[in-house]
């Protein structure tokens, strides 16, 4: 039928895109990885790496802990999205929409925080301002 | 909305007459019927919003506050803003014309999720019910943008109820957005590639992206206002360590792009009208298509221009100012391309085309005055004056509403199977145009002179311009009322419309008017480009139509 | 000539090679189109959910950068062990949800039901722990409102002497001696903001968990009675996507709320 040729344009990948049934072992591995990262997060919070580094080297890296914990959280979320939510085997369209929310959220954080970071920087009047007024 | 049974048009079963029971309307899953339900709801909303603002304009005819007290005045303009923005403009074109036309235009039998579509209408109705209850039981005086801490801490009227209404309506809009995105991605007929799509579809896709990315943010923001009212958690209250500017950031993160939710579908309509009434392919098709997407994405990066005078950092203001100028580029691309489409076209000055031409002029004025406001220094003078009011009404009424009215006229034969009376429609379009300009042009001058918005009295010397504006508003009201009457009249007495009364192209004109409930007897396979008019060889086009199964050639029945 | 006709295949049933049976709704042409429509639709809905919770996270970021010390101290008041337990429970529920989807794909009805049951149990466990936490906060006057009063109870019954070792070193002798009057040390409003955000974010998350339980129970019921709709695995997969999303929100909430206050073992 002519429609097969036509529908290739259309992005229905009915024939190409079968639902993959993932192996049980994959789910278990992902779960164990999630457990590992959970314990790692808590460990990072309890044994404050920032303090340890400061004691050892005198170097104070501000916000190191929260960065470690957030990195771990991102890894955990990625694992869930990729394997539990099957994005790994999803079509390109699924990838785009799965990414869109996170990307747009980061954009919102960045734009709003750029205001907060720059607040109060330029409240000084230019020289000679008093004479004009 | 019933078509009388004595008319020959009812001989053929279509989506309107296959079942007349009220259940078949209230529980319908047909996108066309849901579009009609939306049309009725938003028309009622538009009427209420218009009543509120008429009182405001009457009050402003004199410099003293003699008709209503300041508190009532505040409630009136707030009701006008809330109704018009959240319950009319945001759903206007997408939920009525979009709902009706998207499946027809892309060759699908329905939207991807018909039940979600019906749910969306019910959510809209429930949200509207909450808002109406709020207005009846005391009203709300915060203005449509609920600025904190006034709305969260001090205002003692029905803020909570209104916010719940807006919140629920937001979900209805999200449901529509999700539905459109999936439908446009997955339901296109074979052969209908992205670049063969009508520009109406591109515009609705861009709109849906904004809805999906933006609406939840305003939902959570308003929810935080509710929590603040209930528990005083202090997120937006400076007295409790919160930051009201954070509210403004998060509110405008949605509400500025929401402007594009209102205008983009209208731009889609204009593209269709331009092609249909010049009998030409739209000039610069891909530029218009991509400029829709560019507006949707860039539109998210400019909200800070609402905060120039409210304590935002100056550096952030500069960035937002530059980005706001940038968003003018895709908008201008559209205007230039539409204008170029007219060049050497066979222009027919039908009523929809008059609205479209009006749109181009008014939108250009609205857009250019927007650039004044995007310039930080100028904005400090014009902020919160009538200049702003005039500016956004040129976009919202001169742009979005003109597009909506033009589209409604253009597709009215498809929706109802009846023609509207052309003479009256042209008259109404003319009256609307004159009335609109008379209402809002004086407000530019008033704003530039420094008249602040949202006050119910003003110094004597501004009376002349205000009277002019109020007079214009009554003409504008007449311009809205006439179509209401002739549209209702045409349902029974209008000339019967054939499948393609405008001799336009597009899949929606290849099915009978009104379309059958299942849209297409057979899903078409599209092998032609968008707006492929064949002027020199009209016979071939006629043959095409004949070859289309289920569509009687050259006329009605 | 330019119009070709495609055969309609509406309302037909397609057995999956893996075992599940799927039915094509009237508006779709084939099962591949239908399945991907649902997945893309669910993901674009999840985008709205991401932005919805994103607003709360935005607020959190702003106030945490504004009041870092108070947030650290107030976070110490949360019971990180309860949070740990809840994370454990939610991750487990995600695993069983993933298995439920897998079994539904294979058309294994009873296993699907079992996995859905475990997921629901986990969800109730999560809510149970949350209830205990909330009632502790209530007892300690940490619910924002007129009764809010933040004084460090030291999470796990810390002795008053414990206070000096904590973040703020310069507690004056009279306030630390007074026992119940550390206001000079910790601004009440800032602490109230932390707890406001704590309740707003975990509360919203809790509401999502409750909605999740309802969805799971509804589809579990349909599977139980072998309803026609439940022979398709896609609805279960949709519920699964939602449930995993709820899990992801918690993955971020846990460190941001419970772990920023230098918890002790």
C-alpha cells in the first residue's frame, strides 16, 4: 500500500517501534544502584566533606556538600527516567519531551536567580549626581 | 444550536444533527461539539467581562468618582481583567476554533484524547463557576495579577475563591495544550509533513508548548498565595521575611508568555485568512512557521520588563530589556510576510479579510508601542499609566480578538453550514475598527500625559480624552453586539453553505459543511503542499475535490 | 488522482507478541500511533508537573540563598532518619511499579496485581511515616501560623547542652541558659519560611502520593476484574510514569530538606 511510504514522513514508527520489555535483572540493578546512591547521599551529609577537606588542606569549598548531594540526586533521577520510565528505549519525540521540562526549569532558575544575584550591586549614584539635583 | 429539521441541510447526517438530546451535548467526545460548548461558555464570559468594563468606562466619563465608589471600581476592573484574561482570551481561539479545526486540518477523526478534551471543558466551567461565585459574593479588588502582599495578606475579599477558579481553569488549559501537542505530533494524515501543515497548526503547536511550560508555574504561584493567606507562611510577605518580587517573577513567568498564548493562535488565523483571500500561498511559509516557535520560546525570556520599576536588579532589567526587543523580530517577520502575501494577490475584501487587515495594522501599533515599554528609561515614565493599558489592548483586542472574530466569520459556514450576512458583517467589522481606535488611541495620549491606570477619578483637564474613550467604547460595544445577532439569525435563516464557500484550500474545506461526526469517511493521503492554489487551471482543483471521497463536488448536497 | 484512500482499521484488537492485548481507539489508525500518543501525552503532562514542583523549588532556592544559616539550623529539626526510611520506601515502590508495568506488558495478570498491591502498600507506608513526622512538627509548634514557634528541640531529643555545639557559636549565655528562649539566635520568620516550604512541598508531594494511590487502586481493580481496558498495558504504564515522577520529586526533596543541616548518626 502506498500509505507505508507516506506514513514514514509522518513519524509513526508503528513497525519500527516495539515496546521493549526490559530484563528483570536490569530493574534490580537499577534499584541497587539507587540504594547505593541513597546511602552515599546520607553519608555525604553526615561526614561533611567540606569540613574534612577544610581540616586536611585548609581549603573551604562553600556549598560542596549540597553540590555533591544534588549531583547524586540528578544521577538517581536520570536512572529512574531512563530505566523505570523507559525513556532509554523511547522514540526521539519522547526524549525531547522528557528533557523539555527539566531544561525549561533550569532556565527559570537561571533567569530568576540572575536577578537575585545582581540585586543591590548598583545602588550607588554616579559622581557629580548631587550637583545636578 | 440545533439546526431546524425542515431545512434540506439536515437531510445529511452531520455532527450537529445526528443526535439532538442534551446528553449528546454534555457528554460528547466529539471535538467539534466540545468546540461549540466552549464557544458558548467563552461568549458568556466575554459578555460578563464587557459589562464590568462598561461600568468602568461610564464612571470615567466624568473626572469625579460619582457612579461607583473606589472599592467597587477596583472590583469592576479586576473582574474585567480576570474574566477577559483567564476565561476569555486564553481559551478563546484554541478552545473553540482550535478544537474544532485541528483534527479537520490535519486529517484526523478526533483529537488524540477526546475524554481529556471534554474534561477540559468541565474544568473550565467549574473554574468559571468559582470565579463567578467570587464576583457575586463580594468580588475581588486585587487586579488580575494578584500582586502580593496585598492579595496574600491585606485584601479581605474573595481572593481565595477567585484564585481557586483561575487555578482550575489553568488545568483546563493544560489539558487542551497536552491534547493539541500529541494530536499535532501523532495524528497527522499520511503525507502531511510538518511543512505541509497549515500555519494555523504551527501557531497552535507553539501555543500549546507555552501552555504546557508556563501554566503550571502560575498554578503553583497562586497556590502559594493561597497557602500564605491560610497559614501565613510568609513566602511573599516582606513583613515575614518573604520577597514580593519573587511572586512577580513567578507570576510573569507564565503571564507574559500567556500574552503569546492569546496572540499566537490569532496569528495562525490571520495566516489562513491571508492565503484564502489573496488566493496565494502565504509568503515566507517557513519563516512564519518558525517565527511562531521563536515567539513561544523567546516569549519566556522577557517577563522581567514587567518588573523594571518594582525593585528588580538593574542588570537583570537590562538583560530583560534587550530580550524584549528581540521578541519583536519574529513578530515583525510575520507582519512583513503577511503584507508580502497581499502583494499581487487577488484580494477579496470579505468581512474576515477586513478583520485580518485590521489585525495587521492594530497589531503593528500595539507591537511598536511595546518597544517603548521595553526600553527601561521610557518605561519608568510610562509604567502603570494608560499608555500600558492602550498598548496591551491593541495587542489583546486589536490583535487577539480581531483574529478571533475574523476566524469565527471565516469558519462559520464550516461550523454551522450557514453563511452569515456579508453586508452586516462588513459593517460590524468597520464599526469595531472605528470604535476600537476611538477607545484606545486617546489612552496612549492620556498615558503619555501621566494618567495612572486603576483610579476612578482624575484631574479635569483629562476629561475630553476620557469622554472620547468612553464614547469609543460604546461604539465598540455596538460592533460586538451586531455579530451576536446576525450569527444567531444565520443559524436559521442564513444562506446554506457548500463545502468550500471561500474556494480556499486546506483539508477542512474538503469535507461537507457542517462536517460529519467522524470528520472523514476515509483518511486522506496528502500529496500537495500547504496553500497550493491552482489559479490558472481551476478545473483540476475541481477534479481534486470530486476525487475526494464523500465530498460532493462543487456545492451543497 | 491526488487523493488515495487508506483502509480504516478502527476498533480492532491487536494481540501483542509479548502477551498483552491492545485495542485501538476509534481516533487512532494503528496501535503504534496510539501507544506513542499516550506516552508523549503523559510526558508532556509530566512536563507541567515538573514546572509545577519547579515553582516550589524556585522559592526554596531563593530563600535558602537568602537565609542559609537559618535553613541549616531549621533543617536539623527534621528527622533525617524518617526521611531516609521514606526514600527507601518510595524507591522500593518504584521498583515494584516497574515490575507491575513489565508484567502488564507480558499480560501476566496476577503478577501485575501483586506488584500494584506492593506499590500501594509502600505508598501507605510512606504516608504513615509522613503522618508521624507531621504530628511531631505540630507538637513542636513548627506548623506555620499564629502558633509557630521555633526553638530547637534537637531532632532526636537533644539535650539543651547540645545547642552550643551547633551552627551558631555566639549564643549569649542568658538565651542558652533560659532553655526555651533562643529567639535572639534564630529569626522566627526565617525559620517559619523553612517550615512553610517544608509543609508546602512535602504536602503537595503527599497529595500526589494520594492521587497515585487512587490511580493504582483504580487500575488494580480493573485488572482484578479483568476489564477489557485493563488488558492493555499502556494505562498501567501511564500510572507508572506518574508514580516514578512522584519518586523523582522526592529524590530531590529529601536532600534539600532533610540533609542540609549536618545530620548526626
